[in-house]
C-alpha cells in the first residue's frame, strides 16, 4: 500500500499538470520517483508529464517502468501503452511502436484510440493494408454518420479484403 504522503504528493503533482504547470509537476514527480523507484503509478505520471513537455525521449524509461509488472490500474495501463507506443512513433522507433500498440490492442481490444495509433504506426512500417483495415473496421464500428452506417456491411467486407472487386 502507498502512504498518505505519497498519495497527496502524487495528487498535487497531477493537479499541477492538469492546470498547465507541467514543469512544476515534473520536478515534483521526479522527486517522487527518486523516493519510490518501483512505484508504477508514479512512473506513469512522470512519463506523462515528460510527454506534455515535449520530452518524449525522457518519457520512455518512465513509461517502461510503469508498465513493468502489474502495478497500474487498467485505465492507467491503457494510457501507458498508448503513451509509450505513441512516443516510440514520434521518436521514429516504429517497430517498437507497433509492438507496444499491438500489445495495447490485445489487452484492450475495444479501445479505438489504441487502434488508431496502431494504424498510424503500421503505416510507418509500410503495413498499409493492415493500417487501412484497422481504420476501416474502426470507422464501421464507431461512426455515427448516417451515410457511413448505411454502408457499414460493405465497409467491413472491404476492410477484410481491400483488393476485392465486390
């Protein structure tokens, strides 16, 4: 279990990030990481604040630490997989992005954001058919556009075989 002091400090740092004081939040989170090096939640929040500040390369080890083991709540784990996969992609580490985002989609198959970021990473590794299939399936499943909904079955069919004539 976590101590109340740790919980209060973490909550205060998250509030700072949410209020736009990301550099202050970063300083507090780095201090918390030093005190709690095996704390997955602190690591995840530290990764997140680095991403907010555009410090993607510095975010990676914190994301990795947060995902190591089972210390994150499911929603935070989902966010960490998305954040790490997206960060790898921004850094041009496309294969790692695909692997991380596939892991996220495997763990959270209904998550449209993970599937969207996976499609972008697939595009980056020239897996265009799978990228298109992923996006078309997501579009067919989630669109509220009446015209898209009207053609949902056809879109799902073509998503499985983009080279099909009919």
